[in-house]
C-alpha cells in the first residue's frame, strides 16, 4: 500500500504533461530553439578568440547546452494540476495534505522525485541527440562521467531543498509569487545558467560561494568540462553534501513549524 501511495504521488505532475500532447510539443520546440540559440551564441562569441576566462570554445558551448538541458529537470507546469503549495494556501485546501496517509513532507518529496525523473528523461534524450550531433563533447573519462553524475544528483538535491524552502514560506506569507520570480532569477544567475561564473567579477564569484545556488549546477558542469579537475572533485562534492545536510535540517524544522499554523475551519 505504501508503494502504491508513493507511485501515485510521484506521477502527479508527469501525468499532467503526458495527457496534454500540445504541451509536450511546445516543450520540445522550446528546448530545441534554446539549444540551437545558445550553441550559436557561444560559437559566435568565440569566433575570433581561442580562450576566454580560461574556457575554450568547445568547453563553453558544452557548458551552455548542458545548462539548458539541466533546466528541464525541474521545468514542469505544476499549476495545471492545482497541487502547488501556493494554490492550496489560496484555496484553503492545504489542510488535506495533513489528512492523507502520506505526511506532507514525504508527499512533497515524492512528487518532486517524479517530476525530476520525468525531466531527466527529457534531458537524457536531448543530451544523446546533442552528443551525436557534435554539439557537446563527451566527458574526458569514465571517472569524470561518474563524478559528474554524482555531483548532478547532489546539485538537484540542493535545488529541491531550495525550492522547498520557498514553498514553505507560504505558510507565513500566503503568497510567494514575487519571491518565486526573484529566486528563479537568482538561481539562474548565481548557479551559472545564464553564463559560467568565471565571466563575472571576483566579488560576484566570492558572494556566490556563500550561497547554495552554485552547488546546484555550476559545480556539476564545471566537473564535466574539466574546469574543476578530478583532484579537486572531493572538496566540491563535500560542499554540495554539506548544503544538502544543512538544508534538509532547516526544511525539516520548517515543516514542524508549518504544521502548527494549519487549522481546520469549521471543525
């Protein structure tokens, strides 16, 4: 029974996508356009130079395209299923999360897991196509590929907790639309989605080192393209694991505090 509950929770958002073919077509078109534009942009920037900020053209293009593909891991329309925290807070139905067989924290985690696995399928297909077309280069070795996979897992784990914190804030603010927009922009900027962090000023890089965003994407992609050598991989992975632990403890505390704020109106 527990497995059945877990399966049902994990497939909530992916089912919304799979039952709406036009949304799948739109997602495929958007992803294709993004990859083509990003690859063209970085190739154009390197048309008259060999290396910039210690990054070669192939490294830059690979980094940028992988960043686009990685964004598909959590880029799903959760609002269509009307099962987001902010929607439940608006309609007053958040109390039902506390009446289900699954705890709110576990339900949220299982649903996020289903979303990320669905997004991973998109990313893997896109990666295979880009690799076959020569748009991205393969990892330098099997060891690099293994370290990258582990780092990407930890990075998505950190991202999950960051998004969870934002949703948990709804228990105190009720609305988090503005905070969501700010966080998404900060996440994309400080994690290196828009551009590798090495192109930014030193003070910006130093600031980002004290925040969890860099651990979500910049670290895994830096390991993949060789910007972070294998000899330094242990330290990078340890930092990611530390963020996972710290955010896990923090969000667990917030779940307990949030439960004290939920009331059942009318009885």
